[in-house]
């Protein structure tokens, strides 16, 4: 007895699958209401918005995937303030501060009244060590929000505290010692 050559059964299998699929109705199988199993037919519905997908991915901590979803949203919706703000926020979470700052600035130019873009721009500026500019940005966000957001108020408070601290920031945990260098000359040394 000879064995069938490799791949000979493949065309027969393909014809059987095609024949069986032609027997089904065009609408797919109807789910049995009493069945504990998911329906086997493919449901066709409206695609989920890229922004919604991105927001869900951000909430799940999947920042790179969220960024891709936001880029898809930009492709379908355009560079709206919502899309730009979302892209900037994803870049912030990924530690891409330069990109986040540039995109969030663009978002505030598109809509000067969009509070989340202003707040997130302030966060980026704080992360980049620019507390004075961050405080001005948080003040703008706080004013646009009419003081309703506790998070923005807290961000503003932290930025102002950082400015005050940087105005006079004594070195903490440093021991100083005075060393004589010659007649009447002293040198102040610090040990960390």
C-alpha cells in the first residue's frame, strides 16, 4: 500500500470546509438563548473609537499600545485637541518628556481652553525641572477649570512650593568644617 503524497489531502479538506460553510445561512448561527456558550457566529458592529481604546489601555498601564491606538485615532479623526492631549499623555507615561511637551503645547494651541492639555503640560514641565513655567501653566489650567479640580490645585501648590524651595535651597545633611590655610586665611569645606 502506498502512502498518499504530502499535501494531497489538503485540496479535499478545503473543498469539505467550503461545502460546509456554504450550507450555513448568511447571517451566521443564531445563538441559543439557553446555551451557556458564546455564540459562534461573527457579530459585525461599529468599530470602537481609537480614543476609547487608548484610554482603556492607559488605564491598564499599556502605554505603548495606547499610543498606537491614539495614532490610529489621529488618522481617522485628525489632530484634534483630544487626540493630541492623549498622545502627549501617553508619551509622558513612557518617559518621552520632550515629545510629550511638544505635543501638549500643540494641543494648547489647537484649543486654548482644554484643561487636561494644560494640566498635563504642567506635569511635563515639572518633570523636566521647569517649576516656574509649570506653575504658570497650572495657574492657567486652574483658572480655566474655575478651581473645581483638586488635582490641578495640588499640582499648582507643588509647583509653587518647588519655586519657593529653589529660591533658597540649603544643602541638607552637609557637615561644614573650617580649615586654616595660612595666617588669617580660612577655607570652608563641606563633607557630604
